[in-house]
C-alpha cells in the first residue's frame, strides 16, 4: 500500500530526470514489524526536495531518480 500524498508542486510537472525528487528508501522499508531492520519491499520512499513532501510508491519512475544523500 502506498503512503502519503505525492508531490503536486511545480517539480511534478517537469520531466522525471529534471525533478528535484530523491529516493530515501529504495525498494525497502524499516518497520516496527521487522524490528526496524531493512526489509525488501516493492515500494520506495521518495521525497521532493523543493516542497519537502514524501511518499511511498512502486511507480516505475523511481528507477530514474537518484538516491538521497546522507
């Protein structure tokens, strides 16, 4: 199940390669159910660095986004 509302700022109207979106967790999660250990998942956590919104998705565009730093 996806979580959060995806970005709707001006970044969402740019081509994917030009968006200021970063992947926080690529195809994994860290939930209480797994003792906060990394668990493989179909979903990735994405954040827009322009507006700060983050969401989880399994959309194909995630493969075109860079990982977040730090």
